[in-house]
C-alpha cells in the first residue's frame, strides 16, 4: 500500500496542473456566491420599491434554496452520467442568464414583481444545483487526500472572497445607478465566465499540461483520476444496485447522517451571511446601504482567511498524525465554537466592535467549513456526484429554513437579537454532530446487490 509520505516523495519533475484547476474552481465559486448575494445587497432598496416586509423578503431569499435543494440529486446524477466539465458549463451559463434577467423584474407591477423575482431566484437555484457536487467531484479526481483539505478550503473560501470583491461593487451600483444594474453586472460577467470554463477545465487524463508523474502522484494519494473514464457506458455502476438502493446505503450510515446534520448547521451561518447580514447592518445598526456593502467585506475577508487556514491546518494534521478523522474534525469543532461569538453583538452597539466580533465569528466559520473535504473523503467513488448532491441537498435545506425563520424572528421581536442566537445554536449543534454522531471518517464502499 502506498503511504502519503511515499506519494509525496515521488518524482519532483511532475507538473502542477491541478493547482490551476482549483484556481478556476475558486473563480467560478466566487461568481456562484456573488450571484446568490445580489439580492442581499440590492434587497433594502428593492424592498422599498416593491413594498416587501421582512417575512416577504425571507420567502424571496428562500426561493433560491427551494430549487437548489430540489436540484441536488438530479444534478449529481447528471454529473456522474455526463461528466463535470459539460454539466458545469451549462450550469454556469444558465444561472448567469437568470441572474441577468432579474434586473428586468421592474417591468412588472405590484405582486407581479414578487412572482417574477421569486421565479427567477428559483431558476438560479435550480441551475446552480450541480455546482458544489461538481466542485467536490473535480477535487476528488484531481487531488490526493493529503492536499484535498486545502483544495476544498480554497474553493469553499470563495464564498467570502465573493463578498470582499462584489459587495462593495454591488453596493455602489445600488446606490449610484439603481439595484437592477447589480443583476446586469453579475449575470453578464457570469455568461462570459462559462465559456472560459470550457477552455481551461479538463479531466486529469485529458489535460494537455498534466504529465504522467502528476497523474501517478494524484492516484497514489487516493485521487480518483479515472472518475469520468468509466468502462460502463453512461456511467452505470454494475452490481451496485439502483440509485434508490445507493441512496439508502448512504442514509443508513451513521457517519453520513452526522455529516449531513453538521453541514445543515454550518450552512445556517452561510445563509445568514449571504442573505440577512447586510440588512442587519442597515436596519439594526443604522448603516447606509453603501456603507453596509463596504463593512460586510471585513468579516468576509476574515472568513476567507479562516477558510484557507482551516484547510491548511487539516492537511498539516493529516500529514503529522495520519488520522483523517482527527485532521478533519479538529478544525470543524474549533471553528464552530469560535463562530458562536456572534452572540456578543447583541450586547454591544459600537460599530467597530460589532464588525470586529462578526469578523471573528466568520473567521471561525471559515476554519470550520470543511464539509466538502469530508464529503470528498467519504463519497463512494462510483457515485461521487450523486453523493455530493445528497450531501448538498441536506445542507441546503438550511437555506430554505434559515432566511424564513430569521424573517419571522425579526417580525415577532422587532430586532435581530433572536436571529443571532438562532444562528449560533446551529454552530453548537454542528459541534455535537461531528464529535458524537460522526465517528471514524472513511470512504464508503457500496455493497453489491
């Protein structure tokens, strides 16, 4: 059996095409989250024009996640059947088109605007559904286990980088030229990006700049370089049961149940940040829309740094301890405990203190956001896309529940205090899940039928 250390000591003449692959995943994921966050930046101005209250905005925010959840298992199946490159291209192009079209919803009147906006956000969510299973699939194919945590943390940290880059731009567009231009800007750039994707993404064995030494290194470390080179036509897995049976095997695993619950809770923090957080700064802390867009980038920068650091810590621990379980769990638990510090914001009013506490909380959330690394470590190699879809579906049910729940909390209490407690409790449940429900982290082998 080839160990991690022996894999690392292989030829020094190998290429590093995999690094450019993860750079592209980072860029695409930045746009992915930028498009999700358009409504959070434009939301205050749009709500005034449309006449939506906090509960109505909660439902509009959730429209994305209803479709995103519904599309996960079909999206994962498409990835396994047709491969990551092709499915992901159509995903980027279509979600960007629907983002752009949101800029035209003001051609409707009254309730028609609400219906059009909900429908377009729903379609964006449906189109984005293969994205993160695709990311996980590509990382599982391109990276050995001892580099996988860092690779996942890089693309996953793009959710914060998207805010750093796009929130100030979107805030300026909303303030100076109107909220509709936020959607024109993000959608147009995304369409261009989809064609760049076709030019730079390849499967490991097809990449023109990846030599055999790099492929051998990836494979020796557990990378699934043959993922999209299946001997069975159509990506079918002979002797491993139907899709329903495969899903039942995943859902019967205590380890996977704990991972799904943990990801649901971690995503509660994510969806608070990309939906209600800028509105929290405007409504609760009295900032202007432009200032909120700028201020939101500070916790985002810390989340980005935490995200990168979490992957580095995890891979370092793996190399030192050879324990995949400890290497993944330690940063998750540490990060979630730190993220609970956001409750302190309920007891302070000074702007810089609020920003500093939120920065620390999202730094912790970044460190702990290793769910996709765990998924890449555990998903059965035959159904990596389907497994990623099920994982993301369970995690993103939180995207439906969290915005609506926070909307009701605000409507009932008149403040965000209860909302911050709600989000922090989810971080605590994530800790409990990974410590006590998830036991040993290892790749699942499908049973034959």
